[in-house]
């Protein structure tokens, strides 16, 4: 078993609560989690809370505002040309912000934990690609990745930046102003007509293009789900990072782990629906907890 460095217990970790007092319970909890990570066999399940420090809002989390618009569904996207045009206009503007987001201390710490062999896998509900941008490998992206565009007709995959350049060229006069955007990369617009926006199609076959993300009403590809379950079922600790586990798409992995007697540790700000299944629930900033865990000696 991994031996914790001496400094860990005495001066390594003193997170202050909002009221300024040091939360000793969190210190103890993080030490326990450090021991579990030291034993290896950890699989990470990450959610929007991990990316908030990168400027991507978590509309379900404690600091996120409620989603203002109805989420795009696969059915609406594919069947309603007007809704699709408006979606692309908003998404295109949102991309100007999301495309510039950079991994934060939490992403970097996860990548460091993976490099030192402490993680057996990373499963994410996020579509921002920031785990990989931080250096993580073999990430199972449950809901896809906004940085890719896929053709619904021929299946061709192209980089989002390429699509963005094409949309810029096709819409020289489009001067929408994004006032907010959410974790799906979907911007809110004020005072701008979206109906003049021109959408572009697949250069190979003329087919309909769509961000390579799973929409509401769309199922996660079966092989992706199977891979995630495989990782979860074979791990010693399922480590949930920054997810309120509101949607079943993520919560089902916690349920499966709990059913199998696999311990579940959750680091999350605010309320989480995983609480009944958690062996350890740490309500503390990921940007503080994760770097400390990653600074532990190599396994
Ligand atoms: Zn195509």
C-alpha cells in the first residue's frame, strides 16, 4: 500500500471554508481519498463541475444559472431547418469562447494521476475535450466532443475549427453578440436575428453536419457505454469529480458500482444525487483538492 508523505497530514492541505475557517473534516476526507488513490485501480467519472474553473459554466451546479433555453434535441435538429439554423448561429458564437477554454488545475491533476499510473480509466460527461488538452489519454467521452463535427450522411469527421472558418466565411455580416453560453457550447443571443445565418453542409457528400455530441433524445453509442461499464466494474474506487449526477447517463455508473460493492468517492461542490451511494463525499473546490492528491508520491 502506498505510504502517504509525512507533510500530507501536517501542513499539506488546509482548505478554507467560505466563512474563512479551516475545514478539518475535509482535510481528513482528502487524506482518506489519498490513501484510496494510493491503492490504485481508480476510475474517474467527471462532470461539468470540473470545467467551471476553465470558464465553462455548469448550469446544473451551485454557481451556474439555470439553462435559459430549451436544450436542442436530435429530433428537432434533424427535422426543423429553422431550429437547426438558429442552433448553428448560437453554437458558432459559443464556440468562440469554448474553443479558447484551457484546462485548469483539476484537469492537469487528473492527467498527472493518470501518468503516474494511479488511474485505470477516465470517463467524462463533458464535451469540451479539456481532459485531453491537459494531457490525459484514452478518455471515454460519453457525450462526445464539441471539437469535432460529424456528417450525419457519410460519417466523415472534421475539426470544429475547420467548420468555424467555413461558417465565418459563409456569414460575413453576422454580428451576433453572445451574452451567455452554457456547457453544451450553445450561446444565448440578444437582439440579433438568427434567421439570416447560413449553415454549411458536408464538403464530401452535401450531408447534414452536426457537432459530434450526444443531444437530448439521442442515445450514447453502445460501445462507449460498454467501455465505461467495463472500466467501472473492474475498478477499486470510482472517483466522481464535479458531477451532480443529475442525469441517469452518468448516475447509472455510480449505481452499478454501488451494486457491485465498489466504493464510490465524490468530490463536488454542492448537492449531488450520488450521495446515498458515496463512501466518501467531499464538498470542496476541485482546483484545490485534485492538485494535492496528484502531488502525492508516485504509486
Ligand atoms: Zn458527408
